[in-house]
């Protein structure tokens, strides 16, 4: 169960990161600008860095390499997404698409806030049961070597 959850969370971040990395960064920049939260230099930095963070964290969680650190990274990302999308909903920003998965998947912010909150809670549970999530992981392999 925990292994499947670890693989699912890692996959979410890999798909999300790849969806943005395979498109020009300006596409994600426009999404970030719609949230009206950061100064312009912060928007550009976020558009260039966050897709890589998502992809790297997703890879570590999916492969089960340094599981506790990968899950902490996932908690940070899910927490950030909940705050950003939550503030947009509170401010009634006119967002049709959250931009979470680039151009691949379009989700409304109301759906994303529920999904990210659920994933945040599941990631917390997984972090407290790291040893149960080691099956089929690189951590388990390296423990044997």
C-alpha cells in the first residue's frame, strides 16, 4: 500500500514537471503571473526552477532514493501549491486552469486545492511510515548491498 502511494506521488511530480519542462518556460511563466503573487523577478525564477524541482523530487520519490528527503521535498511542494491555489481562490482570481501539469492536463483550481490537500496528507502519512514504503526502492536495494 505505502509503496503504491510512494510511486503515485512520485509519478504526479514527474508528470507535472515534465509537462512544464518540455514546453517553453514562458508558458509556465504566464500561469505564474495569473496568480499575482510574486514580483516579476520571482515569477521568472519560479518558472525556471519549479519544474525542475518537481521532476527531481518526483524521480527521487518514485525510485525510492533517500525516501525521507524526497518526501520532505514533496511536502514542501504540495504545501506551496495549497497556499498558492488557496490564495487565488480566496481572492477570486479568474483562473480557468491551475497550470499544474503544463499543457498536458487542465484542472480547475477548485479541483486542485482538494487534490493537493489530499496528497499533502497522504505524503505526511507516508513520511511517518518511511520504512513501509521501501519495498521496490533504491533505498531497500542499497540497504542490502
